[in-house]
């Protein structure tokens, strides 16, 4: 007999995308380059020189894409706005850019889908990068202005505002490892960028709050469960502390406690973080938020012993990239012996439950706020079958196992109030170009034909019934 697990009555089922990964139309209606347009032109930066010029052509197909979401039964949609569409030269507002997002939001509302807006999913206007990018303190203030420009147009219709998506990636993959735009490789630059991203977040939260106290405000962090490969080895325990510090606590502590963690400050001593902090910054960064978005893909077992694989960011191409961690030399990831996705990421659903319990205990419970899983998903080597379907059983299992983990976390007292599958559709997977497919909807990039995968059909059933039925034997095996 299968066991039926119910989701909380307020639990939202959604899917997520990001502007650069789906929109295309990167020269349309006044849009200019973002750092990702420029990065795509760097030889070797993106596999096969793929770029965002067409992507999923969502700019022209948003109407039918929203209809597809509604047909799937999604209740909310997490998307991002492109700063370089809205302020192409970094200053002046381009009304045509805002018009596009207004059309998207109105269409979502018409189909009964709640818009969940992310202001920054990695695509800084290139013109601002040329003025120093996130290493320039001024960019934080310009980000606040941009937030207010978007709010002036959409504030009456969008209830939830996320400032940043994964500032760890923006700062450390972008400015330290060089694996993401803008492709710089400098530990100091990454730490300075991280602080300015946090400052921009805090400034935007303060300004949006003042403009409209009814908004739900927050940010999304990519968090990991860093565990010592061998809990008995002090070197492994310290490696886990470092990764937890430089990935999770470097953002969580300033936001929820108004201070960078002492051990992280000691690890990165001399790398410019303290020089970037001005008096009062941490009070701004700690401006109260209403919701924390957690992006979870996998955990990691780490050690100071060499590897299976060195810790790296996403660095799939022949262009040399460094470690994203400013001060984790000699730290290595070890295999946990788990199955992996097409990204090589280990499939570890119980890690999501553990992570949520820990985040709630240490941060969101004391702050009295709710948690949303704003991204979780998997790339697999999907194929369109002769019957016209995509039988992605591995993704169906992945999705069910992670929803099951959320229910486990909820039973353990964590108020998880929503889940956004990454991604609604296959799209431009950054340095991997179009080679990695994360969607619950398949995209044929030659024809732009969309095909709902089996995982999309399954997700729709779960979202509509608000129930996950689990075979008893599978429960203990995390339903994989
Ligand atoms: C996250 C990003 C998202 C997507 C997924 C796979 O880090 O936020 O844009 O690339 O990974």
C-alpha cells in the first residue's frame, strides 16, 4: 500500500528560470550587453561558443510559455528581470524593457500564477562592469536604484521580490574562479564583490520596504551541506568548516546576524574583505527579510587529502579557471559513492532535509521567517522518443525524492512553504551552453518546439493533488 504525504496548505508549487538563460532577443527594444553577452564572446568561455542571443526565444514566446505553466498546474513562477534591458546604459530607464516584464506579469496573473520576481540573476549591464562591476561600491547603490525602477512599474502586481540569486556564484565564480562572467580570477575581487552584492541587497530591501511594507522581500542563496569525508580526521573537519564558511555562512551571518563569521574573516585575512566594509554597512545588510530562498543541488564530502576531484566551480571548457574559494587551497571533494546527474553532481536528497533543518535552527527560526526552496533540479541526457515524449525517469525520481525530503524537513519543524523546480524548460546553462538540459519541458532549439517531459507531467500531478504518494519501501531509501 502506498503512503500519501500531504503538503502544507500554503505550500506553493512553482518553477524557476532566469532572464539570460531563456529570453534571447538580446538586441531587441533597446537592450544592450550584459556581462554574460560579453563573456560568451571570450574564446573558450562557453562550450562551443554558445550564447544567449536566441536561447528559448521566450521574449517572443512568453505568452504560450505561461499557458504551458498554467496547463501544468503551477501556482507560482520565479523569473528574473534583465538589468540591461531595463537600464541599457546603466542609468536611463528603457520603458520598452519594462513593458516586456509588464506583459509577462499580466499574463501570469491572467492565468492565476503568482509572479515571484528576482532582480538580479547574474546579468550585470556590461557598461557597469566597465566601471568596475561589483568591485565598485557604487554598483550597490545603482542596484538599489534599479530595484526601485522595476518596483515603480510592477510593485502593484508582484507580491514577492528577491534581490539576488546566488551571490556566491556572482562573486566567486565570476570574480575569483573566472568560470562565469565577468571571468576575472582574483580572490580579492571576489570578496570585494561579495560584500558589495550584500550591500546592494540590503539597500534594495530597505528601499523596497519603505516604498511598500506589504511586499515579501528576500534573497536566494545557493547553500551546500559540507561534510567531512572522514568525521574522525581533524583535517577533514576543518575542510568542511572552511567550505561551510566560504559558501554558506559568509552570506547567512551578515544577513541574519549583522556580522561576518570570525573564522571566515581569519581564513580570508589580507584578501580585502575588511577593507571593503564601511561603517554601517552590516546594519544595512542585516535589514530584516521575510523569506529566505534556498537553492540546493547537492552536498559535498570534503577533505584535505587529495581527491577524487579538486573543488572547482563550473569549469567545463578548455579555458583555465581557478578555485572559487578564496581561501580553501588544499581542500578537495570526495565521492560519496552516490549516483550522479549529467553535471556530475551527486544525487543526495536527504542532504536537502538536513540543510533545511540546519538553516532553520541557526538562522530562519530565530528570525521568525519562512523558507522556500527556490531552485532544485537535475540535468540528464534526455532524448525525444519516437512516441514524441521524453521519458525522463531519472528526473521523475529526482523530483519525487527531493519533494519527499522537503516533507521530511517539514515534519521536523521547518516551515518550508514552496518549491521551484529548476527549470521550467531546458535553457542556456551558463558555461555549459545548451549542452545541459534541466527542464521539465524539453526545448528543441532548432524549432523552439516545447515538449512536456514525463517529469513535467508528474510534477503537474503532484502540484494539482498536493500529495506525494510514496511506496513504503521507497520511503527509507528517500524515494529514489
Ligand atoms: C544555479 C543557477 C541557475 C542554474 C542552476 C542549474 O546555480 O541559479 O541559473 O544554472 O544552477
